[in-house]
C-alpha cells in the first residue's frame, strides 16, 4: 500500500502522535512514507523518524511553511501527493490535523474520517471513530482513494526505537498562492505541557470558584510533569483559558491518568476525556455522574484533597 504519514513537528521537535502512528503502521506490516513540512532544520526530526522505523522521509520545504498556513500546507501536500497515487493519508488529530486534513481531502475530492481511535490498513482501509459525543463508536470503510483520516493522540503506543537512518528526499514545495499569510506570532511566554499529548492531566471545574484557586491544580500537576485542564463551566466562568478546555467544544484528550476535580461529569465533558486510561474523580457530591465513569472516586472537598494529593506525590517522587 502507498501510505503517507504527515509528521507534525514544532520547532523541529516531533509531536509524539506522529511516532504513535508510525509505529502502528509498521505493526500492521506497512512502512509509510513520512512527510515533514517547513523551512530548513528538519533533518533532526527526519532522523528521529528513522530511529522509529521510517525508511523514507520527504521534506517539503518552503519559507511560507515555516509558520502556520493551512492553505499553503494543503497546497504543498496536494501538489506533491497528487503525483504519488496515495492509497492513504493520515495524521494526528491535533489542532493542526483538524485544520489541515479537511482541506487535503477536499482537494482530492474524497471524504475524511477525523479523530479516529483505531485504523486498519487493508483493502479497503477501515477506521473506528467515536460518535454521539463518544457514547458509541462506528467503523468506517473508505470506498475510494486516498483514504484520509486523523487519529486521536495517546490512543496508540509508540513503537520501538531501532536506530536506523532513513532515506531523505528534499523537495521545493509548491505552496500556490495563499490568500493569507502569517505575519506575527505572539507567544504566551508560558511553557505548558501539550494537553493532547500529556500522560497525566488534572482538570478542574466550576467548583474551584476562581482563577486563583486553579493554582492548587498547577502545583499538583507540576510535581508529576502533568498538564492542567478545565471544564467548559470553569472556562465560561473565566477561571481558566479556553486553550486548556477539555470536552466536546474543547480538546479531546487520552492521557494515562485523568484526575477530575470538582467536575460533575456532563456528557459534553466526558466526550473529551472518556478514552483516558485511568480516571480519578474528586467531588463532594457522591451522586455526581463523573463517578459512573471513574475508575477511582474520592468523595470530599477538593480544596482539602488536592493539596494532600500533592504532598503525597512529592513524597513518592522523593523516594523514587
């Protein structure tokens, strides 16, 4: 099969979801051609892909691909892939994948399956994706080529590092004539763990009562190198920024551990975190719906329990 993996990176550092997808393709007996887009400084990411099993990496290079431009990226991908007769194009269901892949699918005039949790490379290519806010899942088979789909981060393991060097092909990307261009990036200045790739997420709801009170979650998360999330109710109340919102109208996450503090468990929130490996709920209300989904539940005041959890984690870390 002619499978192409669009490998996502930031400042030359690969996103883990790209390695997850590469490993799953190899486990299924197909080594995809990996595509990196940017402007120089991509060799390190290409070599890392080779270390995890990639045999061929294509570098699509253009100055307009150095910053985010979904139109330029889609033009560059279509110009290259339309000459390759791909049977499948896949990417992580990150914010970039959700922006980019629909444009690519439209250019090929094919359908797209987004935020998949499983995929099978065969004839036809099939995927499984959540529907009805994650209450059900459905299997989708692609009837035409290429099969275009994105896969949720953290649902697949990273493959074994083998230490090989890939064949690297550099191509001057044809970005066409984008109608918009990136002129400036304003960074927040804060270094945050990416929610979609975090192994541990500690989320808070409206019960935290203020933005200042979210500090106890950040303190706890910093001990274990985790990320902090928030429910929509907390974001709407102004207690947390939208970029850490988890749920149907926020980010979809799949960490190894998800700790829900003062979150009732509305279906819109569950849609964004129900595939977490282990879910712990802390809530004063023993009848809160979140306990029905949680693997472990603590009934009590989060303002007492979270600081205690932080101290116990510090002790465990000191003895590890």
